[in-house]
C-alpha cells in the first residue's frame, strides 16, 4: 500500500458556499493562509459561478488576487461553463475543476442543466483549459445517490467516467454529494470506474450527512484511491441539495490516516486550531469529531507536531 495520501482542502469553497454568514474577503484569505501554514498544498478556494446563485462566492476574483504566491501550493477554482473558465483564466488560475451530474434532476437544480448538458459543458471546459495550459479535473456529483431521483445506477456513473476519461481530464472525482453511500458502495463504484479510466487519477469526495464519511474515505483508500477532498472543521454541503450537511472534516480524515501510518505532510493540530478559529468567525460549532474530542493520546508522548505516532 502506498503510504501517502493527498488531501485536497475544499473548505474555502465547498465549505463556505452554504454558510448563512458571509465572510469578508480578508477573512477568507486568512482562512486560506492558515491552511497553507498547516501544510495544505492543494486547495479549492473559489467558484466562478453566478453571485446571485451563490452569494458566498461573489468575491472570487478578489480572493484569487489576494492568494499567497507560492510555487509549492496549487489553488483550484470551480467552473461550470466556459464563462467561468474565462474568469478563472483571466485571474491566472493554474487548475480548475468542473462538475458533471450523475442525476438529471440534481443537475437541473444545481447547475440548471441535465446530465447531457453538464457533460457537454465539461468537454468544452477541458478543451478550453487544455488550450490555455490550465490543469483540469472533473467531479461526478451525486454519484452515490440523488435527493430527488434516489439510487444512481453504477453503470451510469461508469459510462460518465469513461466518457470523461476520453475527454482528457487529468483527474476524476466521485462525489457522495448527499452522504448516502456506505463503504461497500464506495468500494464497488471505484472498482467499476477504475476499469474504464485506466491510469487517470481518481479522487474521493465524501459528505458526512449520515456519519459514513470517514468510513467511505477508508473504503476508497483500500481501493487504491490516494486523493481525498476534505473540509476543515467539516463545514459545507451543497446549497441545492435538501438536508445535505457538511463535507467530511479534514482533521477527521487526517486522524484516521495518521493512525494508519500514512503520510500527508499536514499538521493536524494546526488544522484543528484553524477549525476552532473558523467556528468563531462563522458563529457556529464545527461538526468535526476530532476537533471536539482532541487527539489521542491527549498531548501525550509519541506524537510529533503533525499528530503522527512515532
């Protein structure tokens, strides 16, 4: 088993997009800086979408302008169409991620487009990003269940993944957007998708709506997935999915991975401190289990600064 896991921090984008309290640009930039200081090296920071639909992301350009200029950190912008890609390119983004829905109804609610149209948009984004020398990835949303249509056939997700692999994306993520899956669902889905995606890097995006997020991340790791999305403090959730609570917490994933002896290069204590800070800014309690319970052993011997066992 490869002993390294890459965490893609999505708190600044996916974490904040559904929060009722709008944070100032300066606060978002401090959030991002704290995460970089904790060792996060890949992070989704903004979405280039309509501010009428997602007012929390209305300052995307200002956020990008204020990002720390570091060669060892990759910042990602979410784009849903060519207009979003053009905004990202104008800002100087080096990586973008787009979304294809595995459910017609969810696609219409989330992006105003059904499966076919989100797939067509993704192909256009991939081509545009390639021409602009911008790295591109794609997330298949509602891959494990839709709040409107129910169960999603594995064959449908496999067909989408195969089409996206042919399109030229460098990375494909499977998203449990509403936290419906169990570990066996995750294992079966990634196994089936890998059969049609070859050597393309696969990523897991899990929500903890029904308390299965960490277990699902473990199942993905067991299937060879080495890139996982997570949100500091466990904040987030799709604003267009009923009762969709937060993303799986970064520190909860880190704790599990550290106990497994796998490397991330991230300081779990610093992430926990950032989660507590974010809770104060958002005036809400963080869902993260580890931030509430603390590390084990509590501040005891055998833990390095990164929270890993010696």
